[in-house]
C-alpha cells in the first residue's frame, strides 16, 4: 500500500544514493596504518585549483590506482590493527592521475604539460597527502585565438551534508585542528561498528588533508572507551572564503 510519506522517503533515498555516487572513488591518503581516505571529488577540487594557470584548461580528471600498485605492500607496525576501509574504497597504494587539457597554441605543448604535471604532483603531496606515482596528461584541444588567458574551471557539485556534533566522539572530531565540519554521506558522522569507528569530515583547504585526518583519528580514539581502530573519510575540502555547506567548485569525475 502506498502512503503519503512513501514518495518523500523514495526521494530521500534517491538523493542519498546520488550524494554517495557524487563522492567519486574513495582514495587512500597516506599508508595502511593511517586509515584515511578522501573522496575523489574533494581531491580533484584541490588539484584543479592548484593547476589553474593561463594558457591551459583542465578537462576530465580522474584518480585511481597506479598500474604497478600492489595493495598491502606497506607493513603495519606489529600489534597495530589497521582500520577497515569505507565501503567500496580503494586499497592503500600508489595512485595515478589521468587528465585531459586544452592548451594555448602559442606555447610549446610539452612545456604546458610539464607545468601542469608539476603543479598536480606538488598539490597532491603537499596539500592532500596522496601518493601519486603517475600523471597521464592528454591534449584534448587547442584554445581559440585570444583565449590564452583562460584558466581551469571546475563544475559545481552539491556539498556534503553538514552534521552537528552531539556525542563525545563527534565533538572530539569536530574540534580537531583543520576540521571545518562533520559530514554524513555514508551514514552518521561518527559510525561505530563492532570492530572499528569511521569518521566523516570536511577539512580546511589551507591545511594538508592527511594531517587533519590524523589529528581526527587521535582525538576520536582518545574520546572513545572501546579503543577501536579509527578510520577517517574526508568528503570535502573547503577552500578559503567558502563557508561550510556552501556550494564548492568540485570536479565530479564520475
């Protein structure tokens, strides 16, 4: 029997599925012992901002495991229990960036590609904590005459839903340096299972995402009595001047 609340429930379920798919791939930050992942959309937004430069316009940008990556290569300290990955997350290992770009015809294409590659590698390491082994760039088009001052532009994607901290663990996570807000895309902002705790956060764009997530892990572990392994999922990176919940410029990459 159909009830009046049925359509609303269906709409909410559909919106939730779209929001999860909108994260793109869940990429490992750091190594297995770190227990940190970041949404592909969040990582792509940072990389796009870092690669913005006159004479080049990034198109599609994807991040996945490098071909030579062998999951589980890095050892975890004896006695340490690595937290399980979020659902469908990529395992820890070297990553590969694949991107298309349009370039100004009045500049050597190898020089433009080299500058983009350097910017992407630097941002991935210094601003996120991604281990990038390969950057594969493809020239998709040449910019029209007079368009040499164009820069990269990211599509707009819906922001992750902000959650207010309530429990001690949530308050500990929200208070960690560099955390802009808790989010709830995969479920509760702090999800406690039998054998682990998973935390979702949005981090500040002026701090390295991996460092923020490590602080969150430490804070949540100290705030929980069970002393379970803690994993962190960074669902959004908030750039300077953008308030939590405001629409970010992010590359969907899906």
